[in-house]
C-alpha cells in the first residue's frame, strides 16, 4: 500500500510539473519563408534565434523552422505595439 501511495504521489508531482512548462499550445498553420513569423491556430507570432527550442529543429535565416500541422506547446512574451514573441517551444507530437 505504501508503494502504491508513493507511485501515485510521484505521478502527481510529474503531472503538475509538466503542466507548468508552457502557457499555450496549438497547431502551426504556416511559417514565413525566412522563419521570422509563424501562425499558430491563425494567430501570428514572432519567432527568432533567441527562442529556446526543446527538441531538434532546423534553423532558418531568422529562427527555428517548424513544420505546418506540428502541434506545439509554447510561451509568449508581449511588448506594446509588437507582434507577440515566442520565447520557448516544445514539440507535442
């Protein structure tokens, strides 16, 4: 019984931690040829070489290249008057 409770507690901790990795998730619709902007669920975001990518990805002229239809988790930084910038990306598929 102690073992079972221990395993359940561990699974709970891992689940809570995993939920804190990224704020948003969506599916990539399209990415600009130079990889500087990306559409995720029809919302435009800026992406660049400062974006932290958790996983292997090809680099374009101005940022990581992520394939259309790829489901991702991501964090966003907002600045007044600018397109939201993706600061971190996780691949979910």
